[in-house]
């Protein structure tokens, strides 16, 4: 996806409108950190397409697992508190 497509997709999915400055700064940092790579679109030297690198895919997978584990811990904590309160 190119930066503009990313902005539109985030807006569509999450109803959040990010500025181009925010998105392109983040894309640049992720590219610099080796999480993403960018290549110019064929026939259009003005548009870069961004994709996850192998390391980037592993990082994304790890972050998703961390989020899921955190969410499960929170839900388990709420469940334990509810059970304790009813005793």
C-alpha cells in the first residue's frame, strides 16, 4: 500500500483521520528500522508501495500476541474480581 492508501484504510476501518505528516513520518521510521521496505510503483516514480519485511512480519506477529495476552490478563482479572465480590 502507498501512504495515501494507508491513510484512507485507517480512516475507513477506525474512523480516524491521520495527517500525511504523521503517516509518512511513521512509515519513514519503520523503513529505517527495517520493519518495512518501500519500492516505487511500476510506471509511477512518485508513488512508493510499502510492505512488511520478514523482520517486520515477526514484529507485527509478536505485538499482536502481546496485545492478545494483555487483553486475556485483563479479562481474567475482571472475572476473578467479579467472582471474589460475589462470595
